[in-house]
C-alpha cells in the first residue's frame, strides 16, 4: 500500500533519530462531532497525488466533500470545500495509523472533532 511521506520530514527525523510517521493511501471509517456537538459517521478515501501531497474525499451522512492534504511529522492536515465554505482539518497521526483531529469551517464559531480509522 502506498504511504504519504514528506521528504523533508524524513531528512529531519533521520537527523534527530525519531521515527517518521506515515499515512496510508486507502479507505477509512469516519467518526466525528459537528460544531453543535452532534455526532456523524461515514467514510473517507485518501489518494496519493504526489510525493508530498494527497487528495482526501469524505462521504458523511450523504454529504460529499474533497480537499488537498499533506503530512508533516505527526501532523496531517487537509484543506477542503464543503458546499460554499472552505474548511481545515488538522489530525495527529497515532502510532497505529489512526488520525485524530479537529476541524473548522470559515465563518463558523467553534470546531468539531474527527477520527479516521483505516479499513484493512
């Protein structure tokens, strides 16, 4: 399975002796909370776009959105468009490959949470 890795991150982590984080391209389950605290679930798919970037597509509660994503150390970020608003999600890459994050949308107060778990 393809891995998304930033070359600069590899060089920095190799110099520091730390292990580089990776994110697998593929399908994920999604569990999250909306800005109002209500829960949602769905799926996401991550596709490698280059050596340093990827495309992520979500399908939650029948609503589809897509964006560009990248990995930097143990941070995985995705900028996306949802209907007529732009959003940003920042995930922490856990040791088991799970992505745990917070997200927001332009023009809205607060943030939601989201966990992506790879479908194996």
